[in-house]
C-alpha cells in the first residue's frame, strides 16, 4: 500500500453486474464468473439437500416405504455426487474466482477466457449429470462408484454412463481452473506481495489448486478405464478376465483422499481470514498455518489406502497408511491451536462471520477426532461402512466445509453485492444450522456403533434404531429451515439491505481497499504491498495491536479513478461454445458416433476461433486517462 | 494480460504449460502404473514377449527423438526471425511426428492381425489405452505444429510470437519424454 495515495470518498460505480443475458454468457470478468459459480452452487445446494431430506424421511422409522431400494440407491448416489462436485467445489471456486485477484492485487486471472471455459464446462457437465433424472435412470452406484457396481453386467442402464461422462467433463473444468489459478497466484501478484505476505485464503487456495492438478488425472484415468469397460468391452475391472475391482478403489482414492482436502482447505482459508478480522489481531503464527496447510496437502497423497483397510492389503501397507494418516492430525491440530490462539486475548466482535468460523473450528474438531479413530485399521474395520463413517464425514464436510464456506459468504457478501446481510437472520441461521447439524449427525455415531450399515434403504423395527434415526430426520429438517433462513436473508439483502462501505469489517487485506462491489478494473492503481496486512498498515500504521489505535481514515485506499490506462479483456463467446461442444462430445457418446464427431468438429472450430481472437481487441473496455 | 509484468518474470503461458505438464505426469503415471500392475496378469495370449517388435519401435522412438531436435531448431529459427529455417524445422517436426504415428498405426494393425485386441486380454487393454493416449497426444502436437507452420507461411510467426512456439515446444518435448518412459517400461523391461 502506498501511503501517499490520495484517498477519496467511496464512489457509486455503475453496477458491474449490469447488462443482459449475453453479457453474462460471454463474460470473462473473474468477479462475474465467481458470481455464476456461487449462484449455480447455491441452486444445487437445494437439489442435493432435497435428496438428503428424502433419504432422511425414508429412514425416519423402521420399514420405511417412502421410496424403494432402487430409488434410495439413486438418491444417495446423486446426493453425494451433487454435494461434492456441484456444491462444495463450485462454492469454493466462487470464492476463489471473486477474491483471489482482489486479494493479490491483480486486475483479473492469468487466463480470463480459460476461466469462462472452466465455469461453462462445469455448468454444462452438471446439467449432463442431472439429465439422467429425465431419462428416468439416474446413477445408483454411490458417489464413489465402486467396480463392479458400475459394470455393464450388473448395471446395464445409462445412469452410470451419465455419471462417468459428466464427471469426466467436470474434471476438465477443474484441471483447467487449477492451471489458471496456480499461474494467477504465482505470477500475478502485486509488487511487494511476496509469498509469505499472501493472505491465508490465497495460500490455501494455492494448495487446493496443486491438489486438483495432481488428483484429477488419476480419477480421469479410472473413468477412462470404466468407459472402455462399458463402451468397448475391455476388462479393466472385470475379475473374470483377470482384472481387479481393487484397481478402481486405488485410482479413485488416490483422487478421493486429496479431494477431501480440496473440499476442506478453502474453509481453513476462510477461517484464517475471518478470525483475525473479528479478533482484531493478526493470525497467530501465520507461517505455521501456511506450512501446516502445505503439509496436509502433501501428506494427503500418501493416505488413500486408509479407505481400503478392509480390502486386505496386508500388514505392511496397512501400517504405513495408518501412520501417514495419523501424522496428518499434527498439522491439522497446529492450525486449530493457532486459530484458538488468534481468538485468545483478541477484542472479539461477535458478528455472523465469526460465529460460522468458530462453529467450523468446533465441529471440525469432532470430525477430526473420529477421523483419527479410523486411522487405526482394527478400529476402522469395525466402523467400516457403518453410520459412524457417515457421522464422521458429515462433521468434516458439513461442520467443516459448509460452516466455513457460509462464514466466507457472510464475510465477503458485502464486498460482492455491495449490501450487508442481516445480522439477526444471520445469527438465527447459524444457531438453527448448528443445532440441526448436531441433531442430524451426532446420533449417527451411536447408530454406527450399534451396527447400522450405510446405504441400507430400510431397517427392521426390532433393531432398536428408530429413536436415533427419527432424531436425525428432525435435525435434517432443522438444517433445511436454517438454509431457508439464509436464502430469505440473501434475498432481503439484495432487495433492501443496508449499503456496504468498501471496508465494513475494518479488515486487513487488499480486497477491502476499494468500493463494494469493486469497479470492473478492480484496482484503480496497482497497490504496492509491504505487509501481510497491507490495509491495517495503511489505516493504523505499523503495529501488531490495532485495538489500541484509532483508525486513521475510513475510506478506501484506492483512488477514485484509474491513474493509468487500464485495458480489460474483451468478452468472448468462444469459451462457452467450446464448453458446450466438449459436453456435447461426452453426451454424444450416449447417442452415437455421428453426434460425437459433430460436437468434436464444433469444439475444434471454437478452440481455433478462441485461440486466434486477440485478448484485447477493438471495443474492449478501457478505463482511466487516454481511454 | 500477457503484456504486463509478471511476478516471476516468466510468461504466464509458459508457466501454465509447466503446470499442465505436472498434471499430465499424474495422467501418464496412472496409465503406466496400471500397465505394470496388470503385467503378466492376462489369462490368455498374445503376451508382450510374443508380439512386441522392438527393432521397429526402436526406429520410431529414434524418429520421435529427432523430432525434438527439429523442434529446438524451429524455436531457434523463430527467435532469430529466420522464416525459411523456421518453416523447414517446423515441417520436420510435423513429418517426423507423422512418421511416428504411422509406425504406431502399423504396429496396432499388426497386433490386431495377431489377435491382440482391446478385449482380448489385460495386456491388450492396458497396452492399447496407454500407447493410444500417448498417440493422441502426439496427434494433438502434430496439429498444433501444422497450425504454427500455417501461421509461419502466412507471415504471422515473427520473433514477437516466439513464445507461441516455445510453449508448443514444451508440450512436444514432454510428449517425447513420456514416450521414452513408455518405451523403456513396456518394450525394454519385460
């Protein structure tokens, strides 16, 4: 931050979201793409939530008859697939997209059109997945899709084809996005923003991008084998011909376990931003939190077989994977102690983002502790495929990821929309969700210990599982009400919420130095960074204890207008056409070769037009002097 | 955004290609690991010993290696604005890449006539998928080189465009290196 920069009052910009449908379809602005990711994910959150509610209604009492076994299989498959790939990952992507360029002082991502391509590929892929509902044959082999549940012999319908082809398409989106953000974070930082001055959220995002880069290729290969088995009659996973279904499990979990960290690390990043802001002091031991995150990502590649203790890999493999898994508890605990130490002695402001951040830390501890239990093979073999595991994974994904990401939504909503969310409704949302979440998932520990298997569609009355199941179902509806409260809060805010200043939380990072929402070009002047907390330095001078100082100036540090000419990339329709064509290639496989070839030809055409369209051509948006 | 200074002073596109190559290592690593895991697990023949033609593949490996040399020379020519040499060496990459692909087509057809198909056994499945995806990568590379050659012929490939060639070259060399690993693992160590 350049302290000599003249500061001016926040200025009402013409809405950066204005414009018709075409402007959204062809946008290459990372902020708009972030919004597209967020809206899509929040819609799918309802879809996946409704699937979960039907599951819970079916299980509310013994011998449930709401849905049959086949439908139940389809519901938990689509619930898991939707929540992992269509909700949590894109919700993280929404925050990454919107915030990373703002937090590192960049005007956009490294490859704006590739960014648009990533979103639209994800979007069309998600539609391809859900089209399976309309042909009446959704996938039913679990989100993990274990062989032989997916083989042509045992699963001849098209549901598995939809599942594997759509996930393949969305995998392309993830890898493209990971390349884009890795380059953006490494190579697009403002002058002075060294790696150790990067906000924790950006650091965790970087670890997540590297995990995606390295974890998605193995699952891509696993899908290719499954595709060949189902379409061309190979025997990769068919024991009759010498193949082994365990190959799928290895490839799936080499992806699947890093995927767990792909889902949780963004939430760690959010908490590491929210806690310091609301405790009014810097993150305790920030370098330790950074290196712990890197270590978690690194170890995450060496633990996949702890999902496979019951397959009989042998004592040596079990021991190695068990030890590696327990090791992960160390960097994770380091983070948790650092978060607690950040709150310790802080001048805490109890506002909604802080509630969710603290909720995330607390619930994640519970999920983390049951996770360490699974690290021991004898214990794991007892708990495997029981409701205890369902309890564990929901404490991690719901308690950890969902609470963390909601914390992020409450924290950055004013920056994104220019409006504040209601504090009262926000806290109501938090308490309902906290109560509902524990009502739903805590009893599952008991059910699992009592032997209730996962994925059964009903159970007999004499097993004594009614009571806890009913409580879990009630809890699920409390969660649903809490989510409804959030949507009401969001709509009210968009309609009539209090206007947000550029810096409503008195925060430390660069995204708060400009108006809310930011101008199209983000930074009127590229900031010069000489602190890990540049905006606090600007407002309070060099101190670690900002609570003893009075804020120098409450206005954005960014000048009102660009001080130099700013050229932004032109909108482009080619990325969305390429994404549509790519999805067409995958979906065409279900129709016939001519469809694949036609879509492939369109894909090549779109890619060439895209490659030869200059990034900044005539008619692109320019700002500042000489524009 | 290419025109702006970057943090590391390296072009975004070049860094992106390196990052992509890291991802591709896991892709080919998974394919190669599966080939190794299923080696000798086929219930019926033909087996690798019966069918792999090492002399033929050695020649096509040499051809692919020489294409990398041609690639280096093409980049050098573009950087020094020597348009004639740029076209010659880019053409060389295309011809050598196409020769390699021709060798692969011939090899696949031979194996097919000897009864090795995707469905026949695990060797067939793992071999064709591994080498087939490598061949697909070479094909993409050849198409990319043809694009660059056309740009050069139209006079659109001056030294200011050298990064286009450098990024394509990184890809090409990577695909070449992957083949060295595949040739060693599949053909030489049986």
